[in-house]
């Protein structure tokens, strides 16, 4: 999978704060800075073949690289993640040499533990959180925004290793952070490359363009036209995002996950119990186990997210605002009535398009029902009228409960 258009990658924006560390409050930031992050991330991403090319912004132009990949690093540091089996000998060593331990602890204001300084009793995690934006430079248009967080675990580390490479105890994990930080950057590149949302860049571009046109024209008809156009992009999924998360919840064993999935799917289909559901819709523990390795589930999650974006936009075009913007005064009643009739007709067009897209697809309908939960006040009658036309068991159950 590759994004066809050439894409430039400007220097990463590093939003970390760099307060000087002290013994009482060491600075945990990884000492890899924006130019280094950019250089490695650009090379790692180019190696994944996700992008056709990733030149820097200084050597590209609008013709050679119409897209720009903007990366913002919000957090990039190390953190202690508990102790390990060396904790017991560490405590015994401190007890055997208690005076030395106490003196060291006081002298370093609690930052150095004598036993921990020589014994690798600390577990370390390197964490990197970044937002990634794909921008159409010619249109000055944000196409996709994705957020990622990677955590690289490092096992047994001593405090001596953690203080290596720094000038004093206020600089924590300098040497370790650089080594682990490079792994975190590589892992970030891998996460971006494996994210199936990038397969949907053409669709997200159409979404962004249609929404921009609607905003620029600033009329209900323009918004309705954009919504109806975008509904053609909505795709069916085999599993909803909620179902995928449930299937990958490793807190439960295969049998429990199968039972939870079947109960959840039964509610989507409008059954009171999973046993009433057709066998073809139920999963066995064996099937659940096999799905753990099925990468198509993550494609379903990406499509689910795109579908919800479109359905929410369509719902906003179909529903009236919570509060009327019509000014009151002499002669206002006839003007308001005329405007309301025209608006009702336009919203009805969106409702008809939604019914056509949703009818016969219970998984898409389940997404719409979650959106319907937010329809309150004067919005609810329009939402209800659209839902009634779907005439499915799950929607009927929802309407009965909502009444």
C-alpha cells in the first residue's frame, strides 16, 4: 500500500517542554531533538513504501510534492515502570549497609538508592506520542489527522545506567533514552505504515473538500448536497470498531470473548439473546482465536471511523439546530413558516439518502443509533422519522426504549 502522490515531510514540531532537571525533579525527556527525529522518521517511513517519496520541505515544490506530512511530537520520554526480581537483593544490600545507604540517600535528596545504583532492579518504558497530519498544500486542506502512541519496554536497568550520559542527577536516562528513543521512532514509523486509515486517503480528501464547499457556501442546501454526495463513500463492514476492540481484549480468554461478542452482535441484530441469533452470526472460541491474527479487522476499524464521520455529517444536515435562529417580531411568523418548510424539504432529502444507505445493514444502523443518542429536543422528531423508515428489529427496540 502506497500513497500515490509525492509527499514532503517538513521538520517535526517538538512540543515538549525543556525545564532544567534537578535532583528532586529530573527531566525525563529523551535527548533526541527535532532534526534527529525528523531524519530517522523520514528514512524509516520511506523504507516502509507507504509514501512514494519523502523529501524535506526545503528541496520540494508544489509540483513535485503536492502533499505535506506534518508530524507533531507531544511527548517523548522515559518513565519507570516498576521493579523486577532484582528488587529483593537490592533491599537486602541496602539493609546490610544501612549507614552507607542512608548517607547516599540523604546526599542525593532521595534520587540515588545505593542498592538500585548497582543492581538492575528498575524497569523502564520509553513513550512517544505524536499527531500526524496529511495536508494538501495546493488546497491548504487538512486531509487526515491520526494520533499514535508507542511504548518500548526495557527490562532490568540500574540507576547507574540511568544517570549515564548526563551532567548531574537532574538529567535522567540520557544514554538509555537515546538508544531506546531510536527504537521508539522506528516503532512509530511502523505503526503509521500499518495503519489502514492511510488506504482511505482518497476518500478522506473527498470528505474534506465536500465539507469545505459546504462551509464556504454556508447554506443548508449546500450542506445537504455535500452529505448526500459523501454517503456514496460509506462502506459496509464485517465487524464494527466496538466488536474489533472486544475481540482483541486480552483480559478475557477465547470463550469469554466469544460469549461477549455474540451477546453484543445479538443486540445489534435485534435479538434478546445470542441463542436466538442465526448460527452464521455467532463466533466460536476457535474462530475468535483465529481472528486475533486477522489484519482485516483493523481495516474494518478504519472504515468504521470513516463511516461514522460521514454519518455524523449527514445527521447534522438532516437535523434542525437545537435552537431556532429565526428572529421574532412583527411578521416573523410567516417568514419562519416559509423557511421551516423549505428547510424541512431539504432535510428530507438527506433523510431519504440515509434510509437508502442504512436499510438492510444492521451494522451501519448500529452506528447511526449511537449518533441518534445525541439527537435531543427539536432534533429528535426528525431523527425518529428517519429511523422508523429503517423498519429493523434493532431500531424498533431502540425506539421502544427511547420513548
